């Protein structure tokens, strides 16, 4: 979750275990395999220690376990996905492209397409929440939890606490993002059950953490990315594909590219 901190990682792991020990195991397996792949391939040791080659693998584990249930045969694909996402991440980094969670997204989409074509695994029914009204606290909390496919209310608040512990500034940005994502989704008349599950907040949370800064340009960049991420999630729902963290990646890339173009066109004094 863009947090290079052992303490934060421990809290994230504890939160995942609280939600589902088996799903947490899938995430840990993916993370370990990603780090092992980077070590065997002799990637930069500091990057490995910073967890840059573990989080995409962890997301592959969390994602596959979330969508298909924690079936142990699925671990084979978690391992393969973790290896693939690690190699893709390094390929992108060497070309000066910030991979963020794109390696996880493209790897998981490919695996899901394989399952759809072969019928080897089927997506389990998604969770439902009460739809008698907007549940702000639950939505904000799950806006953090869904980053790791965690729907537990308490787990979400543990993740909020962990981000605040690492950087209160990024934490405030991220909470703002989760709230803003909810408000935009409500204003668009999107389904309340999806809003209460945090599905329109988690990509914005990642955008806010990635783009958090103390200048007005940083703030408006983060807001722009958050708004774009909601639209991307909405579009993914319309066309019927799992959004995963693609809205965060695409929105952040678009905003960073726009800032680069604008900086080039700005007059030099």
C-alpha cells in the first residue's frame, strides 16, 4: 500500500488475519514468492528489503483468494502470478515507468481470463451489505480495507491507523480520498451496497497516498486522480470486469502525465 515500513506492514498483516486468516495466508504466500523471485533474479537488494517486489505478489494472493475463495489448488496460480508480477515490475522500473500495482492488475486479469476460458475456477458470490442507507463510517473504513480486499470494518480502521502512524499527512489525504470517493459515487447515483463496501474509495485512497504533497498543485493533482479513479471504477462495473487497482494506476498515470505536459508548457522566468 505504498508504505515502506515494517511496523505498518505488521499492522496490515494483523488486520488481514483478523478479517480472514486463510486469505491473509494467500497474501503472505504471494508476497514471499515475489521477494524470493527478486532475490533469485538478483534484483536490487535495497528494493527487495523495501518490499517493492513483494506487494504486487501479495495483491495477487489476496485478489485470487478473494474472488475465487481460498481453495488450496489456487495457490499454484498465486505463486505463478507472484513470479510474473515481480518480473513485470522490474521490466517497467528499468524503463523508467512507475509500475505501482499495474503488474498485479495485468497478471490477475490474465489469470482470471484463463479461468473464464477453461472453467477451472469460478468466482464466488460477492458480499452484500445493508442498503437501507449510506453507511459513512463503514464506507470510509472499507475504502482502506478494499486496497487489500478486506471487507472487515475493524480491519479497515487498523489500516487507517497504520497509515496515520507512518505519516499523519498521508493519512489525512487518504481519509479525504475515501470520503470524496463516496460522495462522488453518491452524487452519481451509484449502488449504495457498492459504496458501503468501499468500492469507490480504495483506488482514491491509493491515489492520495501516491500523490500527497504540500503544494496546491499536489492537492489538485490528488483530487483529479481521485475523481478519475471513481469514473474508472464505474466504467469497469459497466463493462463487467473486475476493476482491481487499475483505476488507481490509470488515474495516477494520467495525472502525472498531465502535470509533466503542463510543466513543459509553463513559461520559464
